C-alpha cells in the first residue's frame, strides 16, 4: 500500500508539473509557521492523559494559477510538517513526534481582489514519526523502552484562510489517520494548525 500511495503522489506531481510547463500561468509560493495542536489516540496514554499538548507547524507550497478562472484556482505541490513536543509522565521521558504530508494541493480564492478568503485541500503521502521513549530510574540511569518508528499512510489536509495582499492567516486540519505501532496496535494521529505566513506571486 505504501508503494502504491507513493507512486500515485509522484504521478500526480509529474502531471501537474508537465501541465504547468506548457501553460502561461503565474506561479505563487508560500511559507507559513504557527501553533500545532496534536489530535488522535496516539497522543494519549491508557488513562486518557495527553502525551503531547502542543507543537510547531510549518507549511510550504508552490501553486500554478489559471487565467481561465480569473486566477482564483491554484494547483500545485505542498509540504506540511509538524513538530509535536512530548512530555514527562512520571518516570517516563517522551520525546518529539513528527507528522509530515508530501503531496498535491488545490486552492480556491473566493474574491477577485488582493484581499480574499480562500479554501484549500491537500492530499498525498503522510509520514508519522514516533519518538524514542525512555525511563529514568532513581539513580538517573536511562533505559530505552521504545526506539521510535516511521509509519506511512494517506494524508488529507483541508485548510481555510484569508489572504491579505500576500500576508496569510490560516487554519488547517491534518485529518487523523491510522498508523500501526510495531505492526500490531493501530492508533490515529493528526493535528490542527493555526498559521501565519506570506505568499509571493511570480508573473
């Protein structure tokens, strides 16, 4: 399944790049940063306590805009990532989670003006990195309980925001997907991001 997802993402990306290379359309690129709130059962222990409560989110894209639709539609490539900080729970030290989306993105601006709300949808290959979990005894000795893993699945991320003449304010929801720990236990992981950033258009 991982290979099929990766092949699908690569194929769509190549088609987008090929179409844009043969069309006279403006290109825009954006970068955003903000707060990321972890979502899903992976971030809770057996008694329901959150193992990670906050993080930092980053989002980058490059879009091609089409004259036929008054440049309201943008289609292109995206990379979204979140660094989700762990917590100290009793004698357990839990590190840093990572959640990434590599894929394609479609965006629609609702107004034909410099200031406009917009909606977007990104999908592609997601990668969830679980942290190393270690236990520290009363003598300060560290014992590694879990070395951490990388798990893959389909990633889906809707986004809404407003473009203030290039300055962006947005909220994106990385839909929690299932990732299996040690190929046995399947839990969900996603995040909610509130970002600010900037989009520059190249004509």
